[in-house]
C-alpha cells in the first residue's frame, strides 16, 4: 500500500482542518490505520488510530476535538480536526499496518506527512 496525505494548512486557533490520507495499491480495510506526529523525546506519537476491531482510539489531548474515520468507497482515512490550538502544530503522518482477524501486525507503512500550523 502507498499512503498520501494532503490538505494540511495554516489556521487560526479555534479553526478546523480535515486532511485526507488516500491509499493506493491495497484497501485501507486491510490495515489498522492511524495518524501520528513527531515529538522531541520520541520519534512519533500516536494521535488517533482505528484498531483491529474498527474502534477509534484517541490521545487524551485530542479527545472530543478530533475524529478519525475510514472511507471504504474512497479508500481513504480522514482526520477531522476541530477547535485547533497552537499546541496541535505539527507534521501529521498517516500510517497503517496489516490487519487480520482483529489483530494488527507488521511494520507501519508511512505517508510523507502534511503540515498543520495553528496560529494564536
């Protein structure tokens, strides 16, 4: 699978963005998908993901503000980011690893990232 993020951008605090991650070469339904961002003391932290049973999971700091969803028809992963704050500023990466029987396994496949910048 190949993953490609788009439509990051610059917004003011309180604004919204919905960057998509489009997949090619395989179906997103065959992968456990998620959004990640880099942090100083760790390569990347998970912001939100869909687990092997299809449940959305969120980092505490984005609960109630961000929504992750998967679109079978578009073969894409979406990330509705609302009530953005400057602390959300980061490069956001879409990633997926193989899914089978409710389990996620293998190495992550990564997109190239899309920059989200929130000004105060």
